[in-house]
């Protein structure tokens, strides 16, 4: 581990051509060895391979916690689900205090354009969860949809709501 995690992140960003994201920076822990580079995921409490998508996930989760007031204890990364007899992994699930799912988050690498296919992917995961909020980010662009099941409407929001706003609109 490096003593200055933020400086290490900037070195990683420059060396591996990692894009600066449209998210606040945060002090993360990166470990490099001969074969790979890993980043510490505080939610999973372990080091994971530092891919461009993981770079986005770690920044975005910290944004949710530090800027939008989401309790870290109610966020889970890489949640396994069964969908049409196949195993899938949802990037991030946000829960309420009773552990009912509230929001799904799908991440893409910064160079991946967010298209209709990405919305279809997260919508398929939502067949299992039936959450009121879907969030998609590639670290540069962020989208949030609120689903009104009663009136069968989906609204795109101008910004990602705070955790308190999500709880109040439940």
C-alpha cells in the first residue's frame, strides 16, 4: 500500500491512461504487484482488480456516500441474482433500513457510451428487484430514472436524489 493514496491514484490515472471522472476524487488504496493492480473496496472489504469499470464504481459509491448521504452499510457491490435461469451480478444495490432494495446502479467504463442497451440491461436486473430508482454511470455521464409502478411511468431526474429524498419518496 502507498502512504499517499490520492497521489497513488493520480499516478495510476496518468500511467494507465485512466480518465479523470466527472465525480469528486476520494482517497483510495491501490496496490500494485508484478501481475496486477488492485483497489480496496470498502464495501466488500477486500482488494479487487482495478479495471476502468471498477475505477468508476469506487468513485461513484464514494460520491453516493459522501455527497448524497447514502449509508455505506446499506450499499452492496456485485450482488448475485438469478434471472431467467442464469446467474448475473448487479453492480450496486442500495437498500433501506429494512434491507428492501431501493436503487440499482450499473457502471460502465468511461470509454463506454451509455446507450439503450445499458438501460435494457439494468431494466432486466430490475425484474428481480423492482426498485423505484435506476442509476447508470460511466464516470463521465450519470443518469437516474424514477419508476412509478402505479402509473406505469419512468421519469429521468435532473440529478441523483439524496438518500433522504429516496426514503421520503418511497
